[in-house]
C-alpha cells in the first residue's frame, strides 16, 4: 500500500481479509445479536481485527469497530507521552477499538515491516 488512500481502502475492504469471516452468533429470548470478526495479520505479527455487531429487532445497522494489536517489543504509541497511554495499550483486543486513522498511522510508520 503506497499511500493513505490505499491503506484506508484496505481497511474498508475488511470482508476480503477472510472470506466468510470468523462468525459467532449470540441469541437471547428478546433480541438476536450477531458478531463477525475479520482478522488480517501483517508480516511483522501485528494484527488488525474488524468486528461487526449487527443487532436484529433494532435498527439493523452494523456497528463496526477496529482493533490494532501490535507484537511484543513494538513500541508504537500514537499518544502524547503525558497521556497515560503506552504501547501496551495496543497489545490486546479491546471492546472500544481504535480509529482507522490510528491504524493508518501505524501502517504508515511500519510500512517497511508490514
């Protein structure tokens, strides 16, 4: 990926990372929720996970969140040193996820190793 637009297009095409995706479904008597996970692993071991959450019986909208998981020893940290965040914040999956701009920044800064 040569530029920011190509990196964003790659992230937006997360369905192509794993055809069919890894799929989990949760059922409850009053509602039905579907979770789908799509994962891409880079050459350096970093992973991007796109999580779709579709809730039936509501708006039928899909809530999409991205996660960036970096390998041990990678010191990537896009936050200010006084923010309280460290690179360890990116070493596990979180429900909150991160913005596409953070992942694009990582892909740009690590373009030689991913």
